[in-house]
C-alpha cells in the first residue's frame, strides 16, 4: 500500500506522471503533525533540497507531494522515483533523466538504499555553480525520503558525505502514528469513507470497542497499517468478522504476571503466536479467501483449515 499522511479532511493532491502516484496529505490535529505542517508551509516557498526522515508507512511521499502542491511548481509534474529500482546509470538516461530535468519536483524514495555507483551519478546532477541552461543538471526541486539514519550510514561509509549534505538542505522528521494518536479517529473516518466509495459500500460505523482498540494499538506499520485495517472492515462488510482477524494482530498476550515458564515453552508459545499472526495477516490480505491464503502460505487447504480450527477461526472466511 502506498504511503499516505492524513488527518482532518482538508486534502491536497497532485498530477501523477510516469513514475509517481497520487497521494493525499490531510491536515491533522495533533501537536506533532501541526508542527510538521508549519514547516511544510515555510519550505514550500523555497527550492532548498528537503530530506524527509520517518518510519516506513509514516507518510514521506505524501509530505513530498504536499510541499510540491504548496509551491510555485504546483502546475508542473511531480515525479516519484524508487531508489531501489535505479541502476548505476539510471540518473543519466531514460525517464529518470527526464524527470530531473523537466519535472517540477522529484521525490527519491528511500535514498538511504541508493548504491554507491548511483550516489556518484546523482551527485553529478547537482550544479556546482549557478544554473547555466544546460540540461545536465537538476532543474527540479529535489525531495528525498528515508527510514534510515543517514548520518550513521555516512560514518559507516555506506553513504557519501558530500551527497548527504547536498540533499539535506532542510531535514524534516515525520512523527510515527503512535505519537499522533489524536489523529486516529479522523484518519479512520477518512479511510472508511475512501474505501466505501471505492467499493460502493456503505460507510461502516465502528463500535466503541473497535474504536478503543484502534486508539490503544501501537501501529508499528503506521498509516499504511491503519489503512489496511480500515479497508478490511469495508471489504468484509462485517466489523465483527474483520476484527476477528485483526484483533489478534493488535492484542498481545499478557506476560506481566510473573509466571515461571521454561525457555522451551516460551519458544513454542512464540512460534505459535508468530504462525497465528502470519495466517491472519495473509487472510486479511486475501479478504479471507482461505484457498488463496493457503496458496500464499504454501500449505494445503486442509492444513490451513486445521490451523484455523486450532486458533478458533474455522468458521470465518470463504473457500
């Protein structure tokens, strides 16, 4: 699922040329995201390179589009380039070269994973003097995103120091969802409405128990995980059924009672829990189609039914 950074219903989008996708940034109400919004407003009026640092799924790409849409370049293309897909010569040819020299804003996804050869190629795009009209240098606004500690990568010799300083004119840290829980009700409402429209379904009204569960969960997958949960509720059309699969992902067993347990027992318990989580994740992804889930898990359909019976979910899903 693509990254989105969302809050209350004020939305900004962008055009979607080759190599990019449309995302939404909707203002939130939490202090942490309000602080981010203030910085974004200031950054939009300049062309300084921006480095966005955040956990996976926390909305880096949507933030990059937000900056683009608030800038004077909003009428030009916004291009997103995954660094994992760029070959060493990728910046010098094809769509990548065209993006750097013709787009309004270029967003480089996960710059921390850029190979050494590509780092050198990218560095060559930066003009060492005032732009002279040649199409060999960057004319687009450059925004980079990463979930890595680039300063640590520089110290380890995996990322060029000169490139790091080129791309980090301003460094903006985006908060994970667990640090902006005030935004969760609005985010859930937005996602439910979005997928209800996409699938032509009524917008679900969540029970107080599910709302509390959403508020209490730590959301390690951030906005992407929250979106998947809301989508599952809409697609299944039954909150109880959807949460039957999702609840096990949210609620962990209580290990705080001090009961003694052997290492062997702990290992077995952890293994069972990991297997249960994997099965439920795959079932959620396949919309609880058990045959498709069995194929993804690379086990027989009969074996999956047996495992579902063991964990108490044998009556859920379709064959």
